[in-house]
C-alpha cells in the first residue's frame, strides 16, 4: 500500500509540474498595444498640382497611380524635409517603390508605405507579410500619413543613418546610395531604383521648395496654427517627449518649461500642457 501511495504521489506531482510549465509559457505571449494615432491634418497644396500638370505635358507613359500618389503625398514629404532635413524626393521615391504607389498588398492591409518591420521596440499593431523571409512582422498604421511620420523617426533616431544628414537635401543620389549602405534594403539595385523614380517623375523639384515659398505656403507659423488646436495632450504608450514635440511642432525645452519637467521623463496617462 505504501508503495502504491508513493507512486500515486509522484504521478500527481509530475502532472502538476507539467501544468505549471504550460501556464508559464502561455503567460509569456506578447501582447500588442494599439498606438493611438493623431488624425492627419490637411497640408496646404499648390506646387504638387502644378508639378503633375507640367510632368504630363513633357513626359508620356507615366504611371497614373504614381502621379496620383505624388500629388497626395508630396505635401507631407516636403513638410518632413523642412522638419528633419530628409530630401522630399527621397521620401516620395521610397514611398512609391516600397508601397507600389500605395497599391501593394502590404500598403493596402497596413498603411505601411515604407516597408518598416516591427523590430523589438514596436508595441503597436502589426501584420505578417512575406519579404526576405516568410511571414515577417511589419508595422501597421491607421493612417498612411502616420507611416510617413514613422519613416522620419526611423531615419533620424537610428545611429546607422546618422551619416546621411551630412549630405545636402538636394543630393538625392548620395542619399539613395547611403540608404543602401546603411542597410535600409537588401536589394543591391535599391539606389538605382530610387534614383530612376526621382528622375522619371522629376521629384528633385520638390527638394527646392522653401518653407515660405508663396507657391507652397507652409510656414512654421501656419503649420503650428493647423496642428495646435488642443491645449493638452495625454501621454500614450510608446510616446516620448521627442515624438510629442515633433507632433505638435513645439521644442522639447518649451514642453519641459510649460510642464515644469526637470528631465525628459514622462509617464503613461500624464497630461502635458501643449500651448
């Protein structure tokens, strides 16, 4: 009887141990968090419409979807150039190439226009898509404009792209080759593809647009008037003082001053005074 009881106890202990391990593995499953995105603000238009008209007059057999894409996203590409010193031509050409002018499977199901993968620090929504490997994790956005925001952050916040910003914003060829050298894409022909799109559609013309160009009225004052309707902002998961400052076109130092912050530390749910 004692032997039977001993065997029974051992079996119960073993089963309990297995069940415990299964529960532990299940609890490790990564939970994704939806990133709250700001609704895109309509930027002033003007130059891109004229650009498309002139392009149609002097060139034939241009892709109509690419022309529509350029007209829609040129304003934000120019805006990002003014904010981050990334050539508008590079941003547009990458968007065209990576998203198939907004018509690729990845772009349609995730609004991801730059092929940016999840990486370890991504806590937003994601989709699986075949790329270099099968079923890779890509970032998903509510708006394609957020993809443009993330593209700027991706290039400006990673040290391997730092050398690109020593190039002039009108030197799109150096930027195209530099992106490949920095590891943005594995395609050995990536620079040539980017340069061809820029030259086929004269995207380098957008690199010449100045902040206060009367044909493209996008001065700092007007832009701030458009996006700073809210007086406070509640910190969401994934926010940093840097990202908030860029979203609202307010300097980090100004945010710290208005909110009596001693350093760059902010907490989830904290309400910040924006203006």
